[in-house]
């Protein structure tokens, strides 16, 4: 993964980057379902708990990492 992508901030409210989401996924117990993985990532990083505007981007990022 390139440094640019790794440092890409997805959730501006909580300052969560692509790398933060990837790291949270590795701590997640539910790697198979994107919705369950999202819930785990949200618990760990608090992403998408501010304005919620990053929800779709977080879901795309999780899908990309799991693929």
C-alpha cells in the first residue's frame, strides 16, 4: 500500500485514515461480513459517529481491504 493511500483521511470528524480502518479490521473478529466488520471498525476507531458523511467511504474501504 502506498503511503499516500495509507494516510488518506476517510473520517474527518474523528481523523480516521485508511490505515486506521485496515488496522481495526485486523483486530476485528468478523472478517467475513462487511456490515459486521463495519460495526467492529466503528467501535475501534469511532468513525462515522460524527456527521456520518463518511459511512459510504468507510464501507467501500472495508470492502476493498477484505477483497
